[in-house]
């Protein structure tokens, strides 16, 4: 080993959170603290994809309902074998 090490820290940020974050690192090997600013920006492509999926879901539900109504109406009108 060369005497180096690493540390990993994970932060989960809610999708709707568009806040600003700062990572502050101090270590004996650094001349001064390392400060990294990070700003989570809203991703418009993600919102478009979510919107398209939602619209397709609603269309699927409506089409499924219409098909179900037609099939259930046909079953009532068909003659009974008994």
C-alpha cells in the first residue's frame, strides 16, 4: 500500500429538491480546506418523460375501460345456452 486512503459519502436528495450543497473537506495533506459547491438543477427532460408516461397511462386506462364495457355489454346481449 502507498499510504493513501479514500472515503465515500453518499447523500440522497429528493427529486423535487433543487437546493445548493457544499462539500467541505479538511485534511493534513491539504494546504487549505477543499470546498466544492454543487447545485441540483431541475431536469426538464425527466419531467417530459414523466409526463409522457402519465399520459400513456391515462390513455391505457381509458382504452381498457372502453374495451371492458364493450365486452361486458356483449356478454349480456348474447343468448344463453342454458
